[in-house]
C-alpha cells in the first residue's frame, strides 16, 4: 500500500500531512471501577474516540460505517503551496477575464492541472488581492461568490484576519490560519537569461514531459529524461537558465541554497473554451420533463468505503459510497418514503409511465419504497432501474407510484467507477469472473486516482490479515497457466540462474521453461520498440500500487510491479521476474508498449521463490556473513542446479537443495550442507539479529548498478565458506560515506517570545507533552525523506552497531527517518526517537544505518512542547482524549510563551499557547478548552 510520503512541495494538508506516521493513542484496557462522570459536552467526542479504538470496541462494520478494519495507509494529498496555486490562479483568471463563480474554480483547477485544489486556497482568495478580486452579488447565496482578475490599484496583500484574543490583555492576536512563506520562482531573484532562445519544438517537447508529471518534475532529471524520450540531448544552457521556461512552467525552489534543485510544474494549456464566462450552473441529473436530481459528489477522502454492486465492464463498475451523506442519507430517505407512502392519500399510482421518468416502487420485501427510473415500458410490465441500488428489474405496472418532489433532493446513490490498470481488458470474461468472486457484494476501500465524472480507482479488500489489491489480482487472471513452471518434489533442474538472495535466506531463481523463453523474446521486442519510438506517451504519469510497468535492470527493460508509493515522486518496485526490490523515481518507469501488453501480462512471473532445505528461513538465523557468502557463490556461478525437496503451496515456496555443479544427486555436496557445517552459520558475538525484521530487504544495491552484478572472469567463487576478513583496506570509500564525526544540523530557529508561528501537531499525549513541527519547512522535510529513501534503499546491507545517544537513520515500515538511539536491548531491538516527528519506535538493529552528512542540512523538525496557561497536573485519560481530538494531526497557530533550552536540539522544550483558527466564526484557544474541562471534571468528581 501507499506510504504517507508525498512529493516535495510545501503547503497545508486537509488532515494528516504526508509522511506523518499514524499514532494510535494508548488507552488502557483495564480501568478502576470508580469512573469520573464526563461533562456532556465532551462525552460525544470521547465516545467517538473509544469506538474507533480497536482495543475498546469490537463492533463489526456495516453499511453505515464510514470505515473498515485494517485500512491501508492513506496516500495524502500533496502539500498546499500558496505560491504555486497563486501562479496557476493567475493563468485561469487570464482565460476568464469576465469572471467566474468560485464554486466552479475547483473543477476548472482539476481539469487543467489534474490535481485537487486545496480547500485552504478557497479560504485564502479574499486575502490574495494582488491575484484576484472576490465579489458577493447581492442576490446570490452566501457561498456564491464571483472571482475576477486583480485590479491594478491593489499593490499589496491584505493581511489575514487575526484571531480573537482571549480575555487576557497580554496575548497578541494570531493570524487566521497558517500561511506558507517559501521561496519560489516568483520571489527568487531572477537568473540572467541566456541570449539563446528556446526553439518551438524544444518548448513543445518540454511541455509534453511536464504535463506527464502533474505533481512536478525535478529540473536535474530533465536531461536524461529528455534524452531517453526524444533520442537527442537537452541543450545544456536550459538548466542554467530555467527562467527561459517560465512561460510553460512554474519554477519552485524547495532548497533555496541550491538553485540546481528546482521543481518544475506545467502551466495550464490554452483552452479552446477560454472565452466562456464560467458562470454556467452545475450540471444535474436530467430524468424527464422538469425532473432534476443533484449530481453525486465524490467523497473528499482518498479511501472512501464502497459497496460493490456489479460489473459487466471494468470501465463501468457499479458501486455505492458508504457513510455519512451517502448510505446513511439513503437509509434516512427510504425511511421517510416508507412513512410517507403509508398514508392512503399519498399513494398516487403512476398510470402512464414513460422511459426516463422517476418513480417510487413498492418493493416485495418489508414494504420498502425505493426510487427508480423507468427504462422500458411493456404492455403489463415495466423495466426499472433502482437508482440508489444499482440494478434493474422487470415489475408489474401496479407497483409504480408517483415520486413526490421532496424525494428528488438526494443524489442517486448508485454510481460508476473505472478500475485502474484494467482499461485494455475491460470486457475479458476471465477478469470479470475473477472480479465478481472477489469484489461483488463486498464493502471495500476505493483509492481514488482521478476524480472525473467516472472516477479512476484501485479497490482494496482489507478484511483479511493482508490487504488484497483487487485490480492487481484481476490482472493475474489473464496469466497463461501453461507457461508457469511446474515444480515437482524430487525433480531436478540444471542451468538455473539465482537472481536474488534475501537477508532471511529466501532466494529467487529462474529455471529454463517455455515461459522464460517467451518472456525473453517479448522483452527483446520491447527493447526494439523503445529504440524506434520517439514519444512521451510511454512515460508513467499515474503510478499506483499494483501497477505493472517497466524499469531498467542490468541495462535492459524488465517487468516491475509498483509495491509502495512515497508520494508522487519516489516509489518502491519489485522486478517480478528476478525477485529484486528497488526504490526509484517515477521518471525511471515506462508503460508497457500497447502492441506487447497482452503478451507480457499473460506471461506469469518467472522468479521462483525458494529457500534452502534443512535451513531455517528467518532474519535471526542468517548472519550477514552467511548471506554475503551465499550471494558471492551463486551470483558468480552461471550454471547452478537445484533439486526440489518440498513445495509449500500456501506460501508458494519451494524448499530446494542448491548446487554450483551438476552433481545434484548427492545432497552432501549442496550449498545447504556447506553452509550448515560452516562457522558462518553461528551468530557473531557482537551482533544479534532479532527475529523481528523485514524479510523484504534488498538483495543487491537497489539502484541496480548492474556492473556490480557481473563477474569479470578473474574472480573465482569460493566453494568452501570461510569467515570473511574484517580488513577493509582494499575497499574504496564511497564519497557519501559517513564522516568520523557527524556534524549535527543547525538548531531550529524559533520566533521571539510572544510571537506566533504556524505549526503542525504530529504527536499529542496530553497538554503536558506534545510534539510540533514548523509548518513553513514541512515541504523541505518531504524532500529530505524522499532523498533518504532513494539513498538507503540503494546501498548494501551492512552491520551497524548502534550506541546509546547516537544519531543515525532507521527504517520504520517503508520510510527512513533521522533518529536518536535511546537504548539498545539485549534481544537485538533498539529504542529510537524520531527527530523530525517526535515518535518513539522499537526497531530491529538490522534496520539502522549511519546518517550521512548530506542529510544533516535541515534542522531536526520535532519540537517538544507543553501547553501554557495551565497548572501542571496529572492528566486523566478523558482529558487526554479531548486534547488529542482537538490538536493531533492538525495545523494550528502557536504563540511562544517561553523556551527551555538544552545542550542538544532534542532536549529543547517550548511552552506555548495553541489556537485553532479553522473556524470562520471564532478562534479556539486550547488552554481555555482544557481549563474548562478540568473545572467540570473536578466539579463532577
């Protein structure tokens, strides 16, 4: 599933910012019998919190719940960048100089930039007087505002509304909401433009590339991408004078000190309909004469729960959204209809139905009354489509009733979606049959990739221990089973190629087969295809988990599956035919050529997952020396053999005896036996590898520097394992190796006492302890996280002995973090503190790496804080829940009351007032809320 690691842009999220680990508050399961009576005004949110906590509630999901158990990690929207939005808004208003309704702006923005317009931008419009003018027509509704280009007399931006100060006079007023002040092309001093102008063809090619990556493209990636796509070099002066591209893209500098690290965003293309005023009313569902129903709005969340009804075509899957405003609203409507039509004077029969007409239908069961649309009229019967349930039925005309106008207000609840990745196989019976067995009638999670009229989605079944990607599973239904390698116990294979060795002892092999021969033939055609094509159509612009595409491996194109996304720029992939995992940038991926798509999809993966028989498969059993010896032995042997000892069908794992010769009849000659008898199999005294650890560790440098995988002929693989020498004198030092003494980042700058700062609360335990992040630099942290993922997932696994109070890098789930080692446990686990997020984690020592100096430029972002204006106390569980619900994972405004300095950055603590300025009518001061709650709890005790 996706990780919460987004692209490198600054701004404000709707709820949880990308790259912020989800924190579940620790709620004790056993509590004393004496319970404190909670004030009624706080009971609802505490009960809601407890109902969401799996330790407190075992309620099963139903149609009216807006969540399902075991949700995948959400991919959050890109961080809100005011500078970028302002630049794009200028372009839009230039095309709509006569004005447009503000309500139409999100759709226009989505159509042009293939991104959602952040809701915060709509709130900021009235303050951007240098960009636009907002007017409110006298006769329109409060939300109906008109937007015009800025008037020339506006020379400065009106400051945002200040927060209403509390009763204490010493408090300064706070800004209405966090605002990002960041360096961008519009504020950065312009570079001297080159005298060389860009040719029209060059501009067009660059525009095509930028449009492929709506979330932005790093400027330093342009030369290689341009060369690969158009088979010619990008003129060198382009990168030195990015201002030459200002008419086709917006230029953003997330690292102001490094002008070479710029992100380019495509500008809006000229629209044929640019002269339209934009004042058209929203479209509605036309049923028949004068019968209109408002359109169904796609839920805002990226993973809404859906009930899948049916699919006769994967481009038109019928489903219903679950939750508030959807299934609950439908249930309420049908209850009202049932009560309404029980009255005799309201049962008006629809005697002359016509196609397209809305009607109320008296259902057979439980006297239900359902909304329907007439599809076909027959002599005595009529075919209707139940607009809220998504299926058709032929019924008697006597069951039709006139639908009262009060029941036209709710949008039709049955809607359609397209399954991403299956567009070319939408009518394949094998796919549809597989989809019906896995999805029809089930409540699933829908990841919305494109919010079009028919949204593009990926469906997930989260009801099992492991989440199931429905789209990817349906693709596997197209595989030709006759091309799979049939593994039989006691059978032997020669000319085996071992392609991957994992740190837990799992190995991946390729054996000679019809499937492998066909795959190699198709991949050869793929090479020829890309050599002959000069187009940007093959670039992957919409990555998603489970997508099948191509990436370079050993200098050639190979099949990959996207396994995880860290935002829109960095992602994890699996080379399905060799079993190698890697972290790459999206620009390194290519779509499968359409002429070869069916052949490649129908060929099963050729990497066989195996383990060495008689040896355990776990990270704790394999020392680094044992893993490295096995890699050195098999990677330098071009003619391995193996014998099948056992096949575990449930895990799709073959237990094998592996040989570097053809003498596979004698198992005593196997590598299994050599390893079992060697001292490499014994644990090293100074390193303990705990049982907890990722079994998916990379087997080779994941950048695939493929020259390191090829033997030069002068190297002879060892046949008797020996303990490796600790001498490193012959090894070259990487330019990015960590220095002997790591220079820590500069201390994070804080405002003066009494001043305000925009913050995001990443962790909240109670008012006495929570963690802030400065909002202004969050996009820089996003960029850093992406760079760390690319770096650490590309280097060899090496033993790293952690020491207390050491700063290093740690892998937590699928992300790499800057951490402080708090303690080393005897079982191989290490307690660490995330220096940028403020979370404490327990990780295996194998997941630690030295922190290199390159990643020590940005100050540590986590700020430990305590809420000012309150007396120190032991906070109750109920009070802690209320506080967390108000602040955790939210952007707020902080006012510095005092700072408690320390010898190290992570020891510093700030005492602050927190203000929630998200509500238009008033500002919420958190210390007032908590003081009032404390008084009520005390009085109720």
